[in-house]
C-alpha cells in the first residue's frame, strides 16, 4: 500500500497520520530480476497496523527450496504482528535476529510481541536509538496519546558492520536524517536493500520530527544511497519496492535543485 490516506482508520489513525506520514505516491517501474545461478534471499512484506508499516521476513531457502529450519530475520515489527508470527511458524523458519531500521513507534509497536514469540532472536539497532525503545517522547508515541515502550536491544548495528544470513552477506549503512540512528541493510550480491523511512518510491521520509535533521538526510540520500548501483531493489518502511535507478531518475526529491538542505 503506497498512499498514506487509505491506511488511516478512525481517531487513532488520524493521530498516526499526523505524526507518521508515509510515501506520497508509488513508482510503477520495472524491478530487475536476480542474477541467474545465485542463492536468492526471499523477502516477504507485511504492511502492519493503522499506518501499514512494512515488516519484512527475509531468509535464504535450502537448495531444494525449503524454508523449514532455515534462519530468518524479522525487520521492523510494527503494530499487530500476529500474521508475521503465524507466517514464520507456518514456514518452519527460525528467527535469529529482529533488526530495526530505526525506532519510531510505528516500526517497534510489535517488538515485544515478536520477541516473546521468538525469544532466541537478538534485537539489533543503531546505538543512537537504543534509548528510543523505552522513551515515548523519542519514539514519538507520546505525541499520539499511545505511549509505547519495548524491551531493550541486545546489540548494535553500526556503519560498516556485516551480517550473514545463510551465506548471504549484508552491509550496514548508517543513513540518519529521518531519525538519528536510521540504517540501511544492503546485500550487494543480490541487489537488495532495506532502507527504512529514508527513501520511498517517489518520496522520502519526513525531516521535521524532533530528532530529524534535514542536512544529514540530504547526505544520506545523495552520498550514501545514491552511491548504490541502479539495480539495487529498495524495500522501504511504507509502500512498495522500487530501485535506486528508478528513484535516481524520477524521485522529485533527488533531482538537482529540488531540495537543498541547510547545514
């Protein structure tokens, strides 16, 4: 789901809409296929909760295509994550990590529930947002009258780290701006990236929250993400997947002169 309005329901939805607006439009470009002959990570998307925040389950199937017993990651468990928990159990997947691209309320609302369902899974996020997990002011839930606190982190995602998922290697890129600890997870061999709320199809994340910073957002977009190859498919926190190339060509916020950040 791409437009934020359709995802908003009732009074609670109106509060979420005010504080957590998503992408403004969808991109209809073609997503490239994986290179032939390589082990292909599988990425399942679950738009969750009032704001339809994307939670992802990622894994690499066995050589026979089976998911049973395979390690998986759960990324950004948002509000009402029951369908994610049921999917993981039905597939026979074994979560090793719960990874957070950032710790705004709509991306962590289901963390306690998912962590309780899979207690062996380690929770990782950037050090700049560890405190967000138990501070409704920082994670913005206080502003919608629904304060959220969660369990703490088990470890840290830092720029330059590498994570391995069943032989696939993922780099951690620090992409702050929307929030101070925003990260992107990139698998170069598979041309896949989880970008959180930094980049959407046809739009970008908000930079007017108390801990946002337009100048660092500008650098994250132009210096970090736009340094990736055009073929990289990006999986955002809201809306559908797109590619770096499509956004480089058509995203109005990435065009010369469209947005000049101060600082």
